[in-house]
């Protein structure tokens, strides 16, 4: 990995899903939980399809760079599925935000609290920027950030790779783009947003595969931090 130019960096903005925890065991646990739930309530057999539809429509909203996403993210899949918007919202809150929290906590990447502490101890500020509400996940992970920004915050209202949320995080941190580092896990979302905002970025990956900005271990990211 290209070393982070730490002397130039005064603020670090972290993505959440896939960056602060491993999403694979969470997905596996939630798939099993969903199956068990539906086996006991066969009349709810459409539930997995409804959640899948929500995810697909949300990816499409991100691709389009849509505005008004706080409502659209529920209205679009609800209309396609012929269910109430409130019902869609309730399902997403239950199955994608609340129920996964214990699995998210169990899948935390090790040592992240120390990483956040080391950054703070070195005088840097820490923010979190997610396409989903992040407060509860942060609490489940035992992490604290000075600034927490979500795509659906009224002043953001854009999904990644639109850099609006990153810019809002920077404004709240009082940091400028050239003194910020974004840490994410998806090049086409986090990496692209960073490039558009003129921000330095690194990606948490499972194997580096020659990606000059990919790191496997958080120790590698902090290398040279003073
Ligand atoms: Mg992510």
C-alpha cells in the first residue's frame, strides 16, 4: 500500500459497512435468521424478496445520483412490490438495521478502538460516513466518532459515490479536502467519492491484489502515524 502521508492528514473519515466490520458473517447470519423466520411464518414468504428489492433499488438510486433518497429508497421498492411505503420502511429498519446489530458487533475488525484512539492521541479528528444510519452500528462496535454523517441526513441526501456526505463531514470537522483521508472498502463508491472530492483514500481489502491503495491490516494503515 502507498503509505498514508500522515503529516498532511488532520482528519480521517471512515466508511462503516465492510470497513469497520466484515460483512460476510453478518450476511450469513442474517440469511439464516431470515430463513428461520419465514419457515415459522410461511405466509411471510415474500420477505426475503422484499428486502432484496430494497437493496437493488437503492443501488440504482446510487447509480442515478438521485435526490430525495430518504423517501425514494422506500417508495420505489414499495411501488414495485405493491406494498405500503411504511411497511417497506419498517421491514428495512427491522432486518437491515436493528436485527443485524449483534452480528455486526461480533464481526468487528480487531483493534479498531485502538486505531480510533491512536488517531485521536495524535491530534487527528475522526468521522464516520455511511450510506446507512450509522449511530447504532458504531455503538454496537464500541466506537465513537466526532462526526457521524449518513446519506439520508437532510443536508446530504445523496448516496455514494456522490461526495456530498464526505464534504458535509469535512465541514463539520473543520478540515479541508487536502488534509483528509477517507477509509472505505469499495473503490466504485468510496474511492470514487474521494477522487471527486479531491481527498486521499485507502481501501480495506481482504487481499491487496496489487491495489496500491488497498490495505489488509489496520496496522499497515497507521504505519508512520505520529
Ligand atoms: Mg462499505
